[in-house]
């Protein structure tokens, strides 16, 4: 039997999945996307050195990753174009917020204020 719950992100009432009775977030795409980002952020905070191991062991690792990424982008230019078109609003909102935080941080540093 499903239980009615309140979404932890948007606050709407939803029926929890019968296979996931502890479900805290509704099935809305934006809520699921936010949940995933939050989960990744928490995981990275718990494992801050996870991605630094290879870099510390092999100095060419970073350049190899960069080259692999550039090659993938060259091969999948059409995919990237379609993806950007489809997610234009989300990216615009993200970049606007990012630049506001960046400018505020930069402004504080110019005035000699502590960033932290």
C-alpha cells in the first residue's frame, strides 16, 4: 500500500512508489534532477579525495582525461547542439546564478573581505 508524502523539493503531495516506500521526492523530472545533484554533492563531500588519487599518482592523467573529453565532443557535436537547445532555459538559469556568485566572490576579494 502506497503512502502519501510531501515532496522534499517542491512540496507537492505524491504517492510513494510501492517498491520504494521511503521515497522522499516526487517523480517530477526537475525534482529528480535536483535530488541527483544533491546526492552527488553529499557523496563528494564524504569522499573529497576520490578523484584526486589518479591525479596524484600520474601527472599525465589530467591531460589524458582532457584529450578524451575533447575527442568525444568532436565526435558528438550534433548531440551537444541538440542537448543545449533542449536544456537552454536550465543552463541560462544556472549560468546566471553562477555568475552572480562569482561576481560577488570577486567583489569581496577586491575589497579585502574574507571569502569564507
